[in-house]
């Protein structure tokens, strides 16, 4: 076998191996796509630009995801599934705790997650502004179940007399807004308040503020609040 034939065979072989084990490529693609959808929205994000930023070709991207909509769905799925898993783990760890205790921990974890992944609120809000196939997909696969679960938990805590007697669905959206907006508009928040929302103590203040408004008696949870995870990984980098 001559040298060119061996080279071509090795190249084809390495390509097949790459497709069988695309873990690193997929991770890179999902990260770049997430950043693009957050920065430019669904309509503004370009598959070719995403491929370029991921250090690959549009042909290879399309090999793994058939369309921009499919890529958007995969990005959403990876982020929201990770949140669903951690929320379920939090609730399972609390066992038969009161609804108020479970709600406090859910709020704590939700705010912490928003601090660590601020782009997800921007990304989902952009598609929640008007009816679309993507919003329908979001509702059917994630939002309806999440809203019903938290509204049910709020109602249960209200039944215990621990949560203010207001509309539970509106309260759920109020909690989400208070827990997500400081991180989604971090630059504005810091410019107008002088506080970096991603600082560990500031994240804790956001959680405490929400609980102060939600609960009738905001006595500290006897089981103790969870330590706030470090949000520095998603903190916007300052230009030197």
C-alpha cells in the first residue's frame, strides 16, 4: 500500500473514531451554542458562526444536529435537565420535612442555580415573549411541570400558614423574577446598586430577601440554610 493510500485510510479511520466518541466536541458545541443563543437570541444566532466559534465546520455540526432549532432544544435540555436533577435531589434529601422547609430549600437552590447559570433566564425569557413552536415545546417538556410542582408546594406551605395568602401562581413567578433578574441584568444591577449580584454574600442576601417577602414568619430554618455555592464561574469577567 503506498503512502497516500495509507494516509487517506488513517484520515477516514480517525474521522469515524471522532464521530463515535464526540464527547469533547459536543461539550464544546453546547457551550458555544448556549453563549450564542444568550447573546443574540434564537433568530440572531448563526449556525455557521457557532461552528466557527466551536472550532469546527458547519458540516460537522449538522451531522450531529439537524437544524438550529434542534441545537436550541439540545442546549435547553442539557441546562434544564441538570436543574431538574438537582432540585429533585434537594427535595428527596429533605424527606418528610414541612412544605415550608422544602420551599425554602427550593428557593435557595433556584437562586443559586440562576447565579451559576444566568444566561438560561435570558434565553428562556426571549422565547417566552410570544407564542411560538419553541415556547410550546418548552411548556410541554418543562415549564408546565415545573410551574405545577412549585405552585403545589406553595399551596401546601400556605395550608401550613407559613406562606402569605396570595395567588400561588403569581407568587411562583415573583420568586423566579426576584431570583433571576439580578443575575440576568448583572451589569445594570451593579451599576445602579453598587453590589455585584454574583458575590457569595450578595447571593445569600437575594435568597434571604425573597424568603422575607414570601414567608409569614421568616424565622431561620431549624435544619439550617445550605451554603451558597460559588457563583464566580459565571461571573462576567471585567476587562483589564
